[in-house]
């Protein structure tokens, strides 16, 4: 496939880069927060630990999204952005608008076989 300059792809790249910067900043914030020493007060410590657990979840979600966005950016560079990584069909523009980092069409994303669950179940 020939990588054509496509304004909608440039637009997607801008959106992905903006989102990536936002997520990078969030992960930095979380890590700075987690480096803070625990308070001497026991009740404060308990609250801080709960916060840390919540932050871990947020950080994991952010890191997963960062990985997805990097993949989507690589696909833009390769010229196959917007095509389903599983079936090769174009991903619906509405899906890409809602989820610029989507690498699979809605049918493949919904297919249980496409989730890689089998490898993890072993
Ligand atoms: Zn597909």
C-alpha cells in the first residue's frame, strides 16, 4: 500500500500525539505522587495507601492506552492506519473518531477469539 498524505490521518496523528502527551503527564504525576513519603499519622497512611492503589489502577490504564497509541502511530507511519489489524477491512470512521487508537474493527474487537484470552488461560 502506498502511504499517501491523507489529511484525516494527519488529524488522527495530531489527536493521538495530544492524547499521548496528556497520558505521559498523568503517569508522571502519579509517579511523583507515589514517591511522596508516607505521613506519620496512621489514619493518613491508610488513606495514602488507598490512594496509591487507586493510582496504580489509573497508571496501569494510562500505560495500556499509551502502548495502544504508540501502536496506532506506528500504523499511521506504515500507512495502514484505519484498517483492521485482524481482518484488514477499514475500521468505521465513527469508531476511529471515538477511539483513535483502535486497531481492530468493531466486529473483530467484539469477537471473543480476537482477545488473546486463550494464551492467558493456559
Ligand atoms: Zn476486523
